[in-house]
């Protein structure tokens, strides 16, 4: 038997390190070639790392949340044959990047049992998974890897119902298998007793990046937000007519392609809003191309795929590309280039949206357009109240770059175009 030291592979161009976000195995597990061992997080994309060999897991090379250099030892696996590292070499290998002997009371005792002065008495074992499924508090979001979520969607399983056996109730493939095999029988009975439990959830991976990005935006950018009410009846009639006319032939039109068209027209008159602000260098980069990011909720968290050159596409081109990007973001297949380079962003909660929101600008952009819930409201026409299909738009601007007057002009332009959608198709 030999030892195979598998190193963290290159997971993307120019990536020097990645954050370890999930282990799928633990010491003692038997793995086969191509089994998923772990998941890592690059700048924005989650990447699963398959095993290069078959064998028994001896040692994990890092902890969840740890930044690991590309090429560093990710895991050691006992294999048939010689492997690529002798047993002695494995024992004398470089110390784990973050020894944690002081954090585990048992580590000292374990070291004392070692007859030889082994520098690494204890492998960096992740928090031990409980044998029994861990119940999840009501209202908490289930923790699971992208692959588990994808399988759950395929199987039609609501992960909120599945008990997880991993740390903090994380759901593994085995938990999902057990749930499916049991026929989806919910365990336990509902109680109304006082719940004094406190769950600690480490902020890692996509959640950490979202937190850092939001904090940066709020810290760096003085926001000004304008909310305007827009009558959507004419646009909704046009949208319904176009979808009916081209049903089955062209991508279905949602509101967003129309809004993209309106933004393209609006920034044509106000190029200062289609920009990125390098505040360290004190330079504003105004872009000719309108690269619209669309905030998208994914199983991994909030993502912002970018539709590049919206100004060069037709309404249906943008609709098709928007649908493709959203699906790629949700299933984790989106490319890094499709997540970068935005010059202005749209955020929408769809039918779940509220009357108004306060969108946070996607740094280093200078403007964001928020779409709120559409609903029928009474509108005074000068003589009587009439029911109208109304929607509010909430737009935030970087007040260092955009003055209030210019922000108001932009919002009124959007309102005018959306209320008179024929103007979206008039040249000049």
C-alpha cells in the first residue's frame, strides 16, 4: 500500500488560492476515483474537487474556511501500489497549514501516545459529524453543497424537510439518500416548547464574499435612493401581446428585457451613470457598452451575472441571454467572465418584492435599479380613482459621482420609457 498526496488543482486562470468551503469525506472513508472530495470557492464560483485515485482517506489537508494555495496538499489517500508519497514521507510531510492541537483537548493526549516525536500527532480532522441527523430550527436555511441542492431539485425534494448529519446540520448526499429511501417521512413531532438553542454558522464561501462585498459597498459609497411610481399597464399589454405572437418561437419576454432597453436608452443621455468608479485612483471609467448585472438568487447565495453589451442586442436576444445566465448562475456552471465587468445593475425580488427597497450599489459601479412588486392600485385621473397596474422602481446612486438632480432625471427617464413603451423602439 502507498500514500497518494493529492494537491489542490488549478481551478481557474490566475487563481493562486481558493477557500475550502466543504469536505465531502472524512478520514477512514473509502473513495473511488472521481468521487467528490471537497468544494472550494474562488473569487465567485464554487468548484467541486474530484478524487484522482481510489483508496482510503488518511488525512484532510485543511479546515472549512481556510484559504489554500493552489498546489498545496489537499488530502492524503492510502492507495493500492506505491502511490506518490511514501508512508514515511507522509508522516514527515510538511505540517498542516493550520495546526489546531491547542483547540482540541484530546490532541495533547493523542500526542502523548505517540512513541516517536511525530510533529503531527493529529490529522486536521474537521468537526466530527454526529451519527444521528441533526434537527434544524424552524425558519433556518438548510446547509448543503451545490451538488446536493442540484440533486434535491432533480428529485423534487424540499431540503428544508431533510435532517442533516453534518456540522451545523449540513445535509450530505447520504442524508439525502436516506430521506429519499424513507419516502420523505418527517421525523419527530411538533412541539411548542421554548427553544433556547443557539446555532453557530461560520460565514464562509459565497456567504463570506457576499458579506464582504456588501460591507465594502456600504462603507465606501454614500448612497442616495429615489423611489418612483410607474404605471405599467401599457408595457404589460405590449409584453403579453408579443409573447402571444411569438409563443414557442422566441424566448418569453419578462419585464427585465424591457427594463434593460430603458436603461440603455437612459444612459445614452446620461453616460455618467453607466460607469465604474476607481475611488483609490480617483478615476471614473465611463463605458460605451452597457453591461448590465442582474442580481440573481442561487442555492449558493446572491450572484450577479452580467449581460454584456445590452445596447447591441434585440429585446429577444437579451431575454434569451438573461435566461441562460440565470440558469448557469443557479446550477453553478457560470463562467468567471460572465460574473465580472458590469457597469450598472438591476435587482428584483419579483412577485415577492415589497412596495419599496433600498438597493445597495454593486461596487465599483455607480448606480443600481431596483424593481418592486407590481400591483393594482387606485390612481386619481383628475376626476375619479381608477384601477391601474402600478410598480415602484427604487434606484440608488453613488452620491460622490451622481448629483441628486441627475439621479432624478435618470429615474424620470426610466419612468417615461416604461409608461410609454413604444418609445423604447423609436430610433433617435
